[in-house]
């Protein structure tokens, strides 16, 4: 598909991250999740503190930065210390 300036709108999908890699779903409010695999054309992500997986468009997912990683790991450790099932 071509945009108004004649350039292609096609984006090459990003390479698959390793299972368990923390990523940010920018299409879902910058939600941080753990990569769990693929579901058709989408990536399955799981909340860091546990809970149901959700599907994200790969083009809208990016790696976490250092601050996001620290917050996610702290949230996971706090949930574990409260005895929550992850």
C-alpha cells in the first residue's frame, strides 16, 4: 500500500525476541509485558505481575528501557513477596 507521498506503508516485522524478554506494547498504553510467543500475526505478551496474556501488534512493540525494566522487576518482586501467584 502506498501513502500520499508514494512511499510504501509496509513495515518489516521486528525479529522475534527470546521467550521471557520484557517489552513495551506502545499500542496498549505503553504496557510492559513478557514475550510469550506468537499467535498468528500477533505477539502474546504476559503482564509482569501475572495475569492473562494479551496480543500485541509486533510493529507497535519495543524493548524496555532501563527504568521500565527496573519498575517491572520491582513490581514482580513485590508481588512475589506478598505471596501472589505469578
